């Protein structure tokens, strides 16, 4: 059996098939700016100040960074992005990317908005998943105390009950509407509490297939062990394990807190260790495909190739509903579009929300791109290659 997938992530014609010449040039300018750390710091500061002073910058942001990395300001506003992706066989993961104000009212609002994404996704093949963060539904400080085994006061106990109720109500709504829902990974000092709520929901709603998915941040030293333990419990209790594996998003915060509080850094010491752990996680999930549904959340070329090869080795068809590849909107198009072209299940995280409220998300995106060694440069090189290819065709004609 030939397990080598018929796919090339170097095919820029496929990668940028949805982009006009003007859009390519705009992408080039955005990633070039994001490749300069000083430009990112200055740009983020100026954008925040302009919004705070209520200067008319929203239109400019919609045409540049916001427009590139976000679907729109609302679910309805994201319709164009959803359709553009669907036209190329790529699904949308609607991601309400507004950070809460830390009030019970804001937590209720977030719950209701996530429920709206579930209802929008119901019966819509172009939106195969929805997603939420537990910190959008309740106070992380309460979860931190619970994980540390500290006693809650009456006010905190009530807050924790409300958090669990909001969490379960979304998982239940997803189940009732046959919509798969991803629970995003967060910081290690309260992730155990999120895990417990997620596994409780899986035991209720994943009896027939995976509806609720947990996130495994493989840069943590203990995560492969945690994944295996979760699978063991799923088998023992008779439910399907929904798995989204990612490398991780809080490396600096994890290291700083570990140093400040005097405990060992939970993160792998090297990138190679993280990569090895991630790829072993992929292999474990494919080896246990009878019980596991997998979302491979990766912008790493090799990890995506490895999963396609593992699927081929196990005789798993590219469009098997148990396996999905996922990238962020506005990034990794060489992966998403080429995978979709080859028949694999692919979905993009499409953030949305009011421009001013999504600024924290955009700030992180910009800083991540500027700090990820070579990432923006890689995106730039791909864009330049496609621009040159198009220029050569025009010259011939």
C-alpha cells in the first residue's frame, strides 16, 4: 500500500488560489510589518491608543490587520469569510475572540454568544466546529483555587457553580444540535479544572461519537501521559475521546510563573522535545482511532505530513470524519488549501468580534508572529514565490 500522500505544501498556486493580486500584495505588507518586532510593538500601542481616544481607525483596521486575521465583527459579518473558505473545501471554526470583563454579566453574555455560534453551525457543513474558552465563562482565579485545593468562600462557591453550569449548557447545546465543540487549552495552574469539566461533558455527550473535544498542549512535559490517561478513562467509561492537539500558547507565562513560585517549569526544555511529544500524540491518536476523534491544530509542515502518512498507513481515508486538520485564519494557507485540495478535512479558526474588543487577540497574533523565529519570513517567501509565478505568467501572455 502506498502511504505517501499526493500532496505538496510548496504548491503556492493552490495555497493562494483564493487571493487576488491586490490581496497578495496586502498580505505581503502585513507580514513584512509583523516581521519587525519594533513595528509590532509600536503598531499595537498606536492602535490601542487610537481606539481609546475614539479616533476613526476602525475602517483602516478592517482593511488591514483585522480584515486579514478576523472574519468580521459578528457571526453575520463573518458570512463572506465562511463562504470564501467553503468554496475551497475548507470549514470554519467560529471563534468569538472577545475577552470577558470578569463580571457575571459578561460571562452570561459570552455563553449566549457561543450558543449563537452553535445554532449557526447546526446543519451547516461549512462550519464543522465551534469553540470556547472556559475563562470566558467564569473567573480563572476561582479555578486556580479549586486546582490548588484551597477552600472557596460562599461567593466563590456560587461563582464556580455558575461556571460549571454555563460550561455544561454549551456542551449540551452542541450535543442537541449535533455540533462539535472544542474546549480551548489554557494555563496549567487551572487547566486540571477545565479538564474535569470537559471529561464530565464527554461522558454525557460523547456516547455515540465525539461532540466535545478537549485540547492537549503538547509543549507540556506531562501532556502525552495525560492524553493516554484520558483515552484509558474513555474506554473504561464507554465514550469517545475528542482530541485537539496543539503545541501550546502560554510558554512565557508558564516559565515566568514557575520561576516566580519556585516550581519546575512544566514546559519541555527544547522545541525538539515539544515536536517529538506532538508527533507521538498524533501517532497515539491514530493507533487508537476506534475511540479517538482528532483535530490536528498545527502550522508545522512536518506534523501535518506525518498525520497524512499515518492515516495512509492505517488505511484511513482523507475525508474520514474522525480526523481534521486546523489552522488559523490568515495564516498557514499553504497547509490548509493544499490539504483541502487533496481531499482532507480542514477547518480554519475564524475569530470575530467588535474591532476594539478583539484588540487583545490581534495583539497576541502580531506578537506571536514577530517572536516565532522565521514564521513571518516563511509566509513572506511563499507570498513572493506566488507573486513571481503570476508575474511570469503575465509576461508570457
